C-alpha cells in the first residue's frame, strides 16, 4: 500500500514539475531560444529547434505521468531529460557562466544558476530515479501495471 502511494505521488509530482516547466517556454519560444543559446552547449542550428520542441516534450511527459499512460517511455525519457538538464546546470556552474536557468521561466535574469538550482534539480532527479525503480524495476504491482508489454509465449 505504501509503495503504491509513493509511486503515484512521485508520478504526479514529477508530472506537475514538467507541466509547470513547459508553460512559460511554450508561451515565449523566442525568449526560451535565448536561454538555450546562452547555455553554449548546442550548435546554433539546433537552438531554435530545441527551444520549440523541448517544451512540447515536457508537456507530453507531464500529461503522461499525471494520467498514468505510456509510463515506461515517459519515465525513461523524463530521467534522460533530467540528467541532461542537471548536467548542463553543473557544467555551466563549473564554467562560471552567469546564465539564466530557464527551468521554469524564460525571463532574462529571473532564475540564475546557483547552488540552490543544482540542489532543486537534484531533488527532481531523486524523485525521477525512484519512479524509474518503482515503475520499471521493482516487480511491485505498480511496476507490473506500468511494465513494457510482453509478448505471449506458447
């Protein structure tokens, strides 16, 4: 019972985080493109494509997690994105770049990368890692329900 509650709580919390994260980016793709560009991680040719597609991927992930559909793919993609975001934050913090995080707002200077940002994103990673374990690896009823479809053998 407790495992079911934690699984559903983690799924909904992570889904809400992705929904909250995509909102401003979808409304202001130009400003988000600036944020992506300022990270200095992607070639110029990928900045606009990333700024347009990433918020919609976050929206799909958030909805999938909240409504408990396509869980294996959503959990895997969510973990990959959070690892990429966390790595980008650490990399730019280590480089000393004074850039806006762009995690939840596209406003310039709204959310500068600092140690709090890293700790916050680390907590997201912990929730996502738990969800990966609970949904795909644990053998719990929640994992069985969310598991990849298995081919029937005769």
